[in-house]
């Protein structure tokens, strides 16, 4: 079944397209080395499942029904719809997740480490740089050898603008 599992492990020809990924909110870094952040992360996923990959007795209508039921029980699901095509089932699902976090932070060189006080949360270290009124938080790919002139590949960048 494609519910709650990695589609590529179930069916190598299934595809997932993530689009409309976005975050909005605020982060405050205080001079006493504490921080607070609140915001919303949103994204939309398009899952294309070849009909040959649907489990015995599973149909596109079944998936549509189950995803719509998940919208009723899981507030992160904002929209879900599956449509049967001639050769595949295409499901579009939109998610939205609110988050609030506070804790302490420290810097060392070009890295910032945030340590949340929220139960179960873990510390996170990111590269950072400041340009004008913008703070750039960077996730670097450290598995690749350093590129030309010692440059690492940036996997993700979050830009915060000082208000």
C-alpha cells in the first residue's frame, strides 16, 4: 500500500513531485543567546502511481477515500485528491504544519547551533552568513568531496530578513 510508505520502495516507477514548498513565520535571536521561532511550513505533493503497482484490491478511488479520511483526523493534511487515469493514479496532497520552538543558540566560526528546550527536540547546527539585513542559514552536503576552490554544495538555504 502507498499509505505512509516510501513510494519508490514499493514501486520503482512511481514518482513524487514536491512543489509549492514554503515557510513563513518569525525567528528572534536575542542578545542573551536565547531564540524563539514560530511559523508554518507548507508543501504540495503529487504522487503518480502506475496502475500496475496498486496492491491487490486497491484502486485509485480507495486511495482517494483514505487520503480524504486522513484529512479528517490529521490537521497537517489540508487537501487530498486522487484521480484515476488510463495508466496511473495521480494523488495531489497539500500539507501545512505549524511549529513553535524556543531554546538557546551559540555560534562558532560560520556555524550556528540551536538547542531547543522543547521535549524530544534535538540540537541542530547550520552554516550561516550575514549579508546586510539578511541571515542565511545553510545546510551543506558534506558527503561530496569539496568542489573547485574548496566550495561545498548547498543542499538548502533559509533566508531570514531583519525587520
